[in-house]
C-alpha cells in the first residue's frame, strides 16, 4: 500500500471536559491519508468523544482540529460544511433513517449536495449497496427489516454515499457474530484499498486490530498514550497496554491472525 | 469526452474528472452521444484523472449503451478505476424499487378491509387483556400482601397529586365559561338565576368528570404507555417475566388501581373548582352573590347529580389505565413504536371514555336519575 506522508486529520492540544471532569487533556493525534487507524482504550477514556469532536458534533473546551485542511473548531461554517462533504460516518447501530428504505437512505446525502437525475441516483444507490456486499433486494427494505449486520453494511453504504476521503467507524464490529465481524473487517479493508480511503476506527475488537489496522492509537490517561503499528505497541511498558495486548483474548486473536497469514501464504504458494 | 472516427472503428477519449459534481453534466453528455456505426469502438481511459462511484456508474451506462451497437474494448484503464468499475457492473437498481401499486379503488377497499380486521383483532386482544388484569386483581385480593403498595402510591402521586393544578385550572375556567355563556342567553328571558342550574348540572354530571378524564388520558395514559414501552424496548419486561414475576401484576395492576383511586378524587376537586368558577362569574356578570349561588345550588341539584359524575370516574379510570398499559406492552423493540403507540393510547382512551360516557347517559336516563 502506498503511504503518503500526508496528514488527513491533525488534532492538537484537545481538551474535553464534562461537568468539570476532563476526558481529554492536551490530546494530540495525527491520522495519515490512506491509513486505517484503530483507536482503542478502556471504557470511559473518550474514544467516542474524540470521534464526535473530530467530526464536529462536540465542541471541545480547547485545542485545534484540522480535518482535510478545514479548521473544525475556529473555522467558518463553509469550511466545516466542505469538510463534512468529504467524510463519511458509520454510527454504532448504523443510525439509518428508520422511515426510509436503504436505497433512499443512501440517496439522502446525494440529494442534499448534488442535483442529479432520478435514475442516476437509483443507479448510484444500487452500486453502493453492491459495494458493501448487500443483496440488491436490500435496497427496497426499511432498516427494521434488516439484521444487525446488514444494518451496519447499509450504514456503511450511506457513509460512502458521497465517495468520502475519510471514513469514521464507531465500533463497526460490535454486536456482530465472529463470522459477520470478520466479513465486515474484510469489507472495510477491501473498500479502503479500492477507494483509497482513510479510516478512523474506534474499536474494542482485537481481531479487527490484527486484521485491518495499519496503526493503532491507545487512549489512556486523558491523551493518546501510544500510537504506532501493532508490533511496536506490544513492547510498550504501560501496564494497560501490556494487559490489553497480552491478555488471554489478545493472544487468541494473535494466534488466529498468524494462522490466517500462514494459510494465506500457503494458499499463494500452492 | 470526445469521439473520433478512425479507420475500422471509432475512438472515444475520456478525460478529466468523472465525479459526483460533474455527474449530471456527464449523464446528459452520454444521453446526447450519437453512436458510431463502426464494428470496433475503443475507449481510451488513459486521460481519466479521477473517478468515483457516480463516475463509474456513468461509465457502466456508457458501455451498456454503446455495447449494443459496437464491439467495445478498453484502453489504458488504470487498475484502481478498473476495481471501481467492477463494483458497479451488473447492479440492479430495479430490485430496490417499491413494488407497483394497485389502482386507487382497489387500494382503498383493501385498506378498508385491513382496517376492519385490525379493529376486530385489536378489540379481541384488548378484551383478553382486561380479562387478565381482572384475574390478576382477584388473585391480589385473595392475597393482599402481593399488592405493590409503594408502586401504587407512587402512581397515585404522579397521576393524582401532580395533576391537581392543571385539572383545577381547567375546571375553574370551564365553570367561568359556562356561567358567562349561560348568563348571555338566560338574560334574554330574565331567567338569570337559572345560571346556577346550568353550571351545577353540567359541571357535576358531565363536564367535571369528562374534562378530568380527558386531561388524565393525555397526561397519565400516555405516561403509562411511554413508561412501559421504554421498559419493553430495554427488555426489562422480559427480565420481569424471567424472574418469575407477572408483568400484569407488577406493572399494570398498581397503575390501574392508582388511577381508579385518584380519578374520583380529581373529579371531586374538578367539581368544586368548576362550581367556584361558575359562582365567581355569576357574581361578576349577574350580581348573584356567592351566598345566593350556593343557596340556589341546593335547590337546583340533588345528590344524584353529583353521584352520576362520581360513579363514572372509576370506570373511566380503569379504561384509561388499561389502554395505556395495554399499548405500552405492545411496544416492539424499536424506539419508534413507543411514540406511535403513545399517540394511539391517548386517542383510544379518549375515544373509549366518550363512548362509555354516552352509554352511561343512556343508562342513567333509562333508570331515571
């Protein structure tokens, strides 16, 4: 994968506090273009708050956020709007509009920002549905008729509607069965490669970290404690990171990932 | 996009950006493209700078259109564009289209039929629910210790005490309005003093209880549905069941009982406030002193006028509480149904209260009170 040293998201000195309790205190983070960044951390370390702050849903007490060249905190509305057209967000349970069909959900941002003929809108929606691996018939269904995994895929299709440069995923594999989760990981990886996406992924899923993340940022003690490729984090001395990457579940995930790698290379050789 | 004819075929040169902002213009361009009659058509894609899904959809459309006339082959298509193009080929937007609808008359009749079936089914379910509540009430009466006293008192406070201001204000104002309107009409006959009869009979027999019941249906019936409904969304009701408890006994009975106790009290309060409002207006508009008003009141109404109102109160209360709880228990596991059923609960309970009121009127006139 070609990794340009271009920064897509730059967070500096971020301070977030709720009722006087600081969730973030001087948090710095860079996300490079074209990488998949996994954000991990214990409950209450503000992973989702960080995501919401970057996309402008949460006003921080201090700090600066640069998203694709737009200043998301001090900048004007036009700049923020411009940035929002170039990002896509997948919320935890998809956050699909429940009264619209999947295809209509995908068309919402397209209709909002561009004036396109109806048949083209339908074709684009159908293409997105195919892209995220849903059957064509899913386009005519409303979200409550879909399973959890299908809703996540539909949510991803809507997040991709405007062909964004950066995609934010909030716990994309939470609530999916292991097979569904692995399939979703593969889907994110394939789309990321095909569309050249930058992916910012909040996750608890160790399998996802092993399978698709280029770099991992660990949130603890109100800042980004460590950031880097997975192997470089394994030796980090901080007790939480040690516990996280060397606990029983982490070992299981690592074994699976190694086995998958071995199987992959074996398949290539044969 | 430019088209050139060459020996033995034609060449279509794609250039620039094929992305969303250009999509509408490109779609028109493809529409207007006049087809070459050559057997071979080369599409030169080397000059294509940027391509997104919309662009790929359009390319796919282009190939689909030209492919019928000519033998299309790609030249210099970049691999990343090829990937995108592969995603969009063979998509079927028709699968997402809603099924074709019947004509208006057929739809109207089938809708009517469904409504009738829905209504009957709903009525049967609700009657079954009433049966279960009564059963639970009898069981509780046999073993009074099983009554959830704390919960009952809590709901009495919520539905009764906290409703006093709004019920009092509305009844007072209705008393004022009745006296004022009555005064206007009765003055023409010099029968001002009958304002007392008008206010007393209408407030005690009908308006006091009816308005209170409607306010309570809007206030507490909806609250019951929303409370039980959100518990249903959270699977709390299922948890109650798996713990070996009966949701009817734990959730429904305290609410029904609380409302059956508080609605008569609220009605009594509403009656007093309505009479006070009438007395005040009679004094202001007609110079009927409060002393005269209450002396006249004594002659105008019997105890039965008051009792007719009060007898209805617990019945209306039971209807409101049971509709509220019933709709609450029908909530499914999505938040949207909480809102829909809350609305339905209010509409249904007000409807049932008014139907019951009409039945009471017939009953009381038949027995002559």
